[in-house]
C-alpha cells in the first residue's frame, strides 16, 4: 500500500553538510601538520572545522525533531487538541504554507465536516527538497481526501481569497521563513480572510520578527489588528516535548478569534 510522504529532507542535508565540512576541516588541519604548513594555517583550519562541526550538532539538536516520526505524530495530535479548544470543527479551513499538506490533510481527516484548502508558493528551491504541489495532492489522494482537501498556489502576503471566506486559518512552522521587516502583516491577511467569529491557530517561533519586545507585546499588537482573546502557549506548556534544544526558539501556539465588530 502506498504511503504518504511528508519528509523534510533539507534539515538532514544541512546537518550532513555542516558536520561533513567540520570533519573535513579537522582532517585537513591534521594533514597540514604533517606537511609542515604554517601555524596560522593549522589554527584556522582546525578552528573552522571545529566551529562547523559544533554548528552541525547544534542544528541537529535544535531541528532534528522534524525528521522524528514519533515527535511529529505527538505534535500533530497536540495541534488537533489545540484546535478543539477554539473551534467547532465545521466549515472552510485555510492552511497557509501547506508544503506537502501535512496539516491540511490531518485537519480534513480528523474533522469530517470541513473543506480544507492548502496554499503555498512551492518555489523551485523547495522543489529540490521534495516540497511540491503535486506532492501535496498525491498525499491527499493516498489518504482518500482529495474531495475535501485541495491545494492551490498562493502568497501569504496577498492571499487569493475573498474577505471572510474561512471559519479557520492555520499555519505550522511557516511564518518565520518569510523574510519581511514585520510579520504582523501576515496576520492582517489572516484577519481579512476569516469569517466573523472565525478562529486562527499559528504554530511557529514567537515573538521574533514582529517588532515587539516580548509575548505580551505581541498579544496586544495582534489584538489591535482585529482579533479577540489572543493567547500564546509554548509547546512545552502544551505538553509537547521536542527534546534537546528545540524549545530555545520560542516555539508555540498563537491563537485567537476574529473580533465580532471587525469588518471582513
């Protein structure tokens, strides 16, 4: 039986590249010693090799969880639990930065009264690492969810949807990858496409990139966009242990609803 593929190979490549380059640098330093190179060459080679090796290990400890099926399964279950605290499980759902459709398909699977759309830019670079629209559609087909889970091209900065079209908007580990001065503009689009009294749940790194000093500042800033009852819960507080260094990034859930007096 064909299985869905949600691999995130880029982290493996980065880890392998850093560790490999680090080991190579150390080997070269040892070789330079036997060949009689100057002391400065030896110091630079060994230092560079050591730094790259440490960076590779750090990267693995901080982001290795994305390639751990058990941790990802735990995160998926927790994500669904978080949804149930703010949403009745019915209506149109938008998944921003869907990638291979993991979150979109999981929502369609767990909440049968939904119609889910996943959007992404699926750039050529990400295609090299297996992130394609065709891959997302294939996963939905394998799960027999193609009728309720579809995918289309779309930019998070200018979503290709009408105002108030969705009862729920979600995103997982995407916003931090969008290089803009203030990521609050992404949430402006979220509030625009949300239906009155709709909800959002964003799992990402906070509060970096939002031009605020701390989480409390972020919550106030987001509420001013037209949201109500905005809260943040770290993954640790939510009961998800990704292990090692993963939690140093401030990963957690930003969630809330569209204020009733906010125009679509």
